[in-house]
C-alpha cells in the first residue's frame, strides 16, 4: 500500500467549482505518478495471478488466431500487391504476386524483435518502382516515412519525421511525394505540436529539411490537410479538416504549375468526398441537405452551388462509399448496418446490383481501372475476410482468397434484433451465439458498443470472440446513435448536447437483453474502447445496478479536460468543450470522472490503457481508477491494466492482442462466475 496524494485543485467553470485532486496523474514522469502506476501494476498482477483459466485460454486463443489472413490486394500497373499474415505473425507482410509465387516486399516483423513496430501506411509511385511507407513504434500515432526501391529491395536514404495521419501522394513523374507534417518538437509550444499542419513535397534523394512547402494556413492553425491526385493526374487535391468534424473543405491546384490552391469548396458545411473527374467536372459524394448522401457534379471553373448537378439522388439507405471505375460508379450502401453494392452509370442511372454472398461488412475496396475490375473483402461475425475479384465487364464474382478456420463455425449463428431506446428510437443490435440457445436468463453476455464519430459498428470477425462463443457466451453489438448506420442524422443525434442518447441506447440494449431472458444483470458485461470506453464508463456510473462486469479500454474519461491532451482538441466538434459556457453543462452532466458517487458499489471494472497511447492519454484511465478507489464502496473491484510498449491500438502485434484477451477472459470468468 502507498500513500495516495490528493491535490487541492479547484477549477471554476463558468461559476461551477470542480475539484481535480488527481491531476498529478496527468504527468506520467512525476515520482508520485510513477510510484502509483507501479503499485497499480502490482495490484493488477496479483489479481490475474489467481486466475486458473489463463493457460487454457491462451492455448485456445493461439489456436483460433492461427489461420492465414489476407488483405484486399491493390494492382499497381500489372502487378498485384497485398498484405498477408500466415497466422500468429505479429505483423502482416506486404507481398508482390509473381506468377504463383508470393514475393516479400516488406516484412515489418523484421523491424523489431517484439513486433511493436508496425507499417501503418504505404503508397506506390506511379511507375511502381518505389514504395513510400510509414511505420509506428509502440502504437504511437507519430510515424516515420521511408522509401524502398522495389527493384533492389533496398531502402533509400530518405527519412521523413514529425508526421501522423498523413497521406503519401506520389507526383505523376515519380520524382517524389506530397505529405503533411507537424512542427518539429521544441519549435513551438507543447500544446501546438499537433497544430500548424503543413503540406510538403519531398523530392527523392533530398533531406527533409529541404522539402518544398506546398500549402499552409497558419491563420487557422488547427486545420489538417490530406492530399491526393485526381484520377487524370492533372490536379493535386486537398481535403481540409477541422479535427474530427465530418464537414470538410476541398482545394486543388494544377499539378505541374507553380500556383496556389483554388479553394473550390471552402464553406465546410457538409462532407465532400471526391469520387472522380472528367476534365473540369468533378464528382463528389456529399451529405449536404441529404443525411443519407448523394453524388453531385461540380464544374471547378464555376463551383457555385447554383451550378451543381445532382447525379445520384439520396437513397433510402446510407451511401457509405463510392468509387468510380471507367464509366461506372460502384456504391456501397448501408442497409440496417450491413453493406450492399450497387452499380450506377456516370449519368446516375442504375445499372445493376453486385450480389454479396453473405450479410456482412465490406472491409476495403480497390480498383484496377485498366482491367475494369474491383477487389473487395467482406466479413461478418462468423466469417473472416473473404477477398473477391469482380469483373465489371463480365459481371462475374470470383473468390481471390478464403481462409480455412481452425473451428467449426456452423455451430454458431448471428441474428439481428431491434429494440426501443428510452426516447422511443428503434435501434438495431446483432447477437452472435451458439445455435439452440436457451432463453433461460442465465447466458453470459458481452455487450459491445461505440456510438460516436460517425463510425459504424457493422458485422466484423474477431478470432478472440470465438473463444467467448465457445464458452457459451453471447456477443451483442448495439448500433448506437453517434455512428452513421442511418446517416448523418443518426450521427448528430449522438453528439454534442445529444450524447446522452448514446448512453440511453446502450442501457436500453442491456435492459432488453434481460427483459427478453437472454441474460441477467449478474451475467451481463459491457465492453468498449476509446469513445466506447467513455460509453461503458458513463453507463457504469449512471446504472451501476445493471451490469455484472465492465471492460473499459483506452477510455476518454475526463470530459472537462480531454481537449488539453495531445490531439484531444480534434474531438471538440464531436463532444464540445468545457471552455464553452453553453457546452460545459452537458459535458459535466455525463463526464464519468465527475459523476462517481460516494459509497456506491460499482460493478467490477477492468480499466485497460497503454503507456504509449498518445491519442487518449493514460491519465484518463488512471484518474478514473484513482477516483473509483477513493469514492466507491470498498467491496468494488477495480483493476487497472497498464500495458507497456503499446498505444491506442494502431498496429498492435498479434501476441499483445492475445495477451490482452487472456486477461479479459480471466476477468470475465471470475466476475461473471463462469
């Protein structure tokens, strides 16, 4: 046991006094913080050392993860490239298809002994000779970019630093690439190290210090830029974002001219996603005045909205993505949280459906313009990603890759149900479980949710979840407001002042599962990560009587100060800011850190965070654990799992994923009395 420090810090938010006694945990390098974290680590280790199921779970999880996993390929000129993991490799390897042979292009497993260096992005030069690739260490959002000569397999001297969330856009003449970067650490105030994003051009062979500045907007220091080339290679295009707001701007310049960007769509009043162009006519997917999305044509020489032409009107289902291939649009629609594919002509008339073999999610889609074909992956809760090739000319669908699993999937099934939330909203939920499930109120459940940032919770395969199904568990995924399962309106009903709707949706899902006799509160666990960590923390604090266990992963917890850490300010469009007197009240009303009650017995909670998480800093999880330990009934079980050499989840190696789930199942086995 150690002496727990409490600071007498009281902040004044527009007349409301709020104490923050554990602010010292925001400094991970202070003596008090290090000692406290070490102590919590010892408590965590002692908790899991008593678990008797860990060895069996680890053995089985390794078996379930040990199957080949192929990513959707990309065709560069006449060569296919794709990533593949043979089974238990920590990182997927990038291969080139050479006849019947798979030739290794980059093996990220060789970049570190423990698999904690991941390749997070890559881009081929137009002639296919070079590959620019980004790597992340220990799960950090910060990345480094290098260039590999694909003829020799040797990396060039080129080395780019101070980048994250960047695109890598090669010039048509293969002389170099465009990228966006942040200021060098120490050159600006610490709070501005994720501001002042700029676009540069890196010429092959040059030092980064000599890279050419292409675009900046220092007067709007919080803007971020993402570059790409138009389909005809004539224009360098920019998406301009403010944090995670869905509304974006669109700029362009002629690629071979020394000119400033033309601000074609600068109003930031909706989402504008480039699809393709024919000369000066640009096609965009937008949700302006159409929450489900539509496709418009914009003459970039006369971009006023009065000149726009609607090509494909808003559909009954959500237009999730669009790609163009030759004279067709391939449109991915979301129908009740699963994908459908439809093909339209360039004039907007309907052509045909691409019948998908299962009810599931499209994981990625790439195109080969020369061959008039597309590749895409489709997955579900009970099917790992199957990669397909579709010929637009023949209207023929063929399997490119399909894995054989080390388990008989046929003994399980997925059903989609609909329940009513607190305000009467109809919400879908997927339930996956053994066939012949008995509705006896005694089935253990993991209820999973996210509910934010217009991210959809469509059917997705996880070998880790198979272990839960084998244990007789139900895996429930609720499609909460805050995503875009039903369009931008569904998203807006779960953000800012409407955030409580998300928690109500999730709580209602738990109540429905109990009411319909799937489970009981003692067997109902909830799980979420990041914004989903906020979700389960808020629901646990609001309804401690409803849940039997909580797994709260890399959570956002302190809703009054979240925007002061690393990139937290990017989320202000989604959450709001306590600095705003109109937004403070609703943030304070649900902020998990500030709504923990004295003497309440909260359900057992495993709070999982990571030392290198520079997106949602570990201080959130630490302050949550410290406050719970101070205020909650002393019988409450509070476990903080602080993972070393890991971040928010980016590029997490397979071995660490398995380690994490071994602990999750040890926790659930004990707390749900399985």
